[in-house]
C-alpha cells in the first residue's frame, strides 16, 4: 500500500494502521445543510488514506504524498498553515472536546480531485478522525466523528460549512445515498442502483477551482441567517408558507429563501422517487435544482451552466451543479447508451465557449470511512 510504504520511508517503521475516508458528491440538497434542511449525498470511490501511529510526546507530524518534500512537525497546532490546518484541526477538535488524544505521526495520500466540489477537505478530516479514534481507543460513533470534523473546519480552519460533507464521508454505504436531516442528524441509507435502470451518474469536472473560504460561501450563509431572523424562524427549513415568506423579504434574502425552501422539497421528492424505484424520473428535479442554484442562490458559473445545458441536450435525463459552487463539478444522470453522446456534447460546447476541456468521472455510490490495514 503506497501510503504505508511512504510512512515506513518517513519514520523507519510500519504504521499502526491505515484508514480511508471517501469524498462525496451531492445528488441533491445544496446549501440546505446549514439551514437545518435535508441533503442526499453519496460517498465516492476516491478519498484520502491516512497511515498513522501514536507518539508519546504529544507532537503531531503531518506529511502528504500530494505535497512532496513538505514535513510539518507541530508542537503548537495553531502554527499549522494551509492544507495542514484541516488535519491539525481534527486533533484540536478531539482534544477540545475532552478526548485524550496524544501525539501522532500522520502520512496522507489522496486521490479526490481537489477543487472539484467533491469534498477532498472532508475526506482528509474524516480520515484523520477515524485514525485517531482507533489509535486512542475513543470508541466514538461515526456521526460524532463527523461533527468533530465539521467543527475542525468551522472553528479551526474558518470555513462555515454544514455537516453534510463530513457525514457523507463518515456514514456512506456502498450502493446507497445518505438521506440526512441536518437538524436532528437522523439519517438513513436510500438504495441508489442506477445501473439496474440502465443509467449511470457522470461527474463533469469543469476544472474551475474554487475557494469557498474567500467569503462568498459565508455571505450566502449570512443571507440565509438574516432572512430567517427577519421571518422569525430558527432556520429557513422552518418556513412553511413560502409565498407569505417571500412577500416579507426582498433582494438577496428573498432569493436565498426561495432556493432553500424549494430545494428541501426537491430532496424529499427525489427520495420518494428512489424508494418507488423511479430512478429515470429524478432528472427533472436535478434540472430544477440547478436553475435555482444559478438564479436564486447565485453560486453557479459559466462553465457549470454550459456543462449542465450541454449534458441535457446530449441526452442526459437531468444534470445540476454539485458542491458549494463558483466552480467545481456537475453531476448528470445519463442512460448507458448516451454516455458518449453526452461527453461529446459537453466537449463541443466547451470548445465553442473557449473553455479548457472538462474531465468526466463515473460516480458510483461507495463505502464510507473504514480501516484498511
């Protein structure tokens, strides 16, 4: 195993174990998680693996095969910078929650496309969390680990994300999507066998890399919180009369509210269709979700819009941007006999617009975080 070999080379001994946590793609339910709403992500085959061992001196060392030549030795976690903060933040969150976590040597290896909206950061956080949980015998439930990983990103990294990404990585199940209530954290696995319906999910990586911590994501979250306050509800999830709510709002707050409320309904409707075995019928909900994200939440970009429009014209049953937005990826539901046509249509549209060629990745619902060795 590559990451275990790298650990031996760096530390002169074998790691105590190797753990893996996947990235995720969100089928539907975008920007609803921090509004206490519903989401429906699934784990991907790609993720982050962590080879790890305990240290008796409390020091944390972090290396990554994606950052060759970098060696980070932290006696003070606050000194971590850049990508290292995602790993250091998990150690901080565990310790701050009262768990007896000492030092650790960590070597990381990831194959989630970074910046593609497939949650490489959550995969890194959850991989470190499950490794430390096992190494120090904490016995924490997977949702607890997901919440601690989220806290690392919120309070240590400074990115105000919801719980969806970490929960999908920690709790994903092969062949299923995760239906998650982000308020109660109640969740259940929903069978997602698109192959049986002669379909597949295709990820279209636009190659436009986004940095959600630059303030755009935080501003959208503030719009939602301000709208909820104006409406006198704990969160936009609690809006029951959308028309009345919209009549009391204007500007960005009005648009954000319309998206969140209708997106929650779309999640519930899509789950209903999956439970009824009507996989081919979910495409219209994907299309509606993208239009809402583009026009009401305003987090799309030209490359995503072109990818979605071209995929549908090429024969996809539906498509939408996925992830926080401002770049990253789209997901399309495509009949098996139209995969090449959809790829050709998107490539041609990108050439016409002068965009760099996108990358196409098959999205298969995969297992969540686990120990590999």
